[in-house]
C-alpha cells in the first residue's frame, strides 16, 4: 500500500535520515580537530578525511544494483548495523581508529543514500515522489544547521566522556526509527551487476562530451567543498578569528534556504547552461577568496558563508539534473553512478591535495588555490558552451 509523503511512517524514514546524517555532521567537525590536537599533520588529516568520500566513489556504481537485488529493507538493516559498529569503534579506540572509522562510514554512506532514494521511490505514489524526495533532501542537509554547533559545544567543554556518550546515542538512534519502518522488501529480478555493463558504460563515458565536461566541473567544485569542510574549523580556531559553529550554521542555513528559494531556477531542459553554472562557480570563488583574506577582513569573513553556501547548494543539483537528461537510458544506472562518483572523488581529492598545500604553505594560500581552480572550472565550463553550439550534448547522446 502506497504511503502519503507526510504520513507518520514516512516521517519515521525522514527521522532515520536526520539522525544518520547528524552523526556525520558532528564527526566531520570533531575528527580534524581531534587529529590536529594529537599532532597529526595537515596532509594526513586531509587524507584521513578524504578517504571517506573516496570509498563512496568506489562503491557508488554498485550501490543501486545491490539494493535492488536484496531489497531496501534488507540492505538498510545491515547498513545501520555497520553504522553502529563504526561509531562504537571510535568510542572504544578514539583517535587510533579514525582511518578505519572513515572507511566504514564511506561504505555505509555509499549505500545509505541510494537505499533511501530507492525506498522512497517505491513507497510513495508517483505523483508524490517529488515531494518525498524533496523532504528527504531537506532531512539530509538539516543536520548541517545544528551538527557543527553541537560538535563545537562538546569540543570546547574539554570533557571527552560527554562527546563519547553523545556519539553512542547517535550510533543507536537510527535503529529506533528503522524498527517497523515502511521501507520496502521488494527485490528486483535480474538486478545483478556485471563487469560487462560497467565496461560498456565506461566506453560511453569516455566519448560522451556532456558527461566529461559536467564531471570535470563537478570534480573541481567538489574539491573546493571538500577543502572547506575539512579545514575551515582548523583555520578559524588556529587563527582565533571566528566562531566555527556560527560560520557553519550560517553556511548550512544558506544551503537549506537556497535549495528551496532557487529550486525553480535550476535548468531542467537537458541543455548545458554555461552562464548559470558560471554564476554558481563565481559564488564559490568569492567565498574562498574572502577566506584567503581572513587576516585582513576579520569578522567580515562570515559573509563568505553566504557565497560558499549558495555554491554548495546549487552546483550538485544543477549538474545532476542536466546529466539525468543527457546520458543514454540503456546505461543510465551505470553512468549516473559514475557521475555521482565524480563528486565523491572531487570531495576526497580536495581534502588530500589542499592538506598538502597547507602543510607546505598556509591556510590563505590553500583557499587562494581554491579560487584559482574555481576560475579554471569557469573556463572549462565555457568549452562546453562552444561545443553545445555545434552539437547538442543530448543529440550527441542519442546518436
């Protein structure tokens, strides 16, 4: 029986998402701070944080097939057990477990988001699917409003036991929302994944101009987001020039607000809109440039949260919407997985490479580098426009 998007059982699913992503939101702030406190160099912190999204990237193309083969309910059960194991491992071993915990988080997250989206699709009526996906998307970003602030409150208390108790609660809370949830048990026949399909999808990916250009822009944009997420808390604390919780709250508030306010402006016609994408990238460049100038502008740095929030909110849905039109239906599940993996790869790469720049340079130099690669992305983005003038990416795909 199909559910209403605002029924009690669907609210239970959204609650599951909120508590799952709350743990990620808190630990994304805590891990770099704790690692730096133990003397871990910036390059290694970037690697430790980046390995999470790197694992997501590797597993993303397989996630949809595995969820379809074994059912959303079955896969989610094991995912949440893995979530508990990862967080309790951190509670038990502390800093010594960070690499293993990040890998486990990457494995769980790669399948969690896919299982949730497939589950919502199968649970709701077709006409309610958009509303359900919108509420789920909101549920996944809401922890960004309060998670970093909670993390900083727990961190400045200096009492590690309070943090560990809170993490233990977050480990088990999603299980409470999973019990008697309406997640479907349906298995899809012939859903097994073959390397032949992956090979065919890769061949198409390498000759598909639209997929290549959008993936490169996504990788560059995500690398900037990854650098900000990983190193901004350390930057503000080491320079003692801003409140980490306030900055991240403002940025998350802009992300949530932008996705709602500007949702109707996201191009949805299958064409490459270089001007719109350039505006999004320009917002990111302004934000990172202001962060690079933090020693000069001081408290005005909070304005950069507005620009970074807009870029974070708009780039992913804009490029994903375009790709949903551009890739061929015959290999859509493989190519979409590969494209989404480009975001994971970029996010991971940003933490690793920018950590090296900080270690051998400085934080302002790193954020300046983010602005430079943002400019490169704008230039590359316009190469798509010139190609689009000769042959539509969509037409290229159909041929």
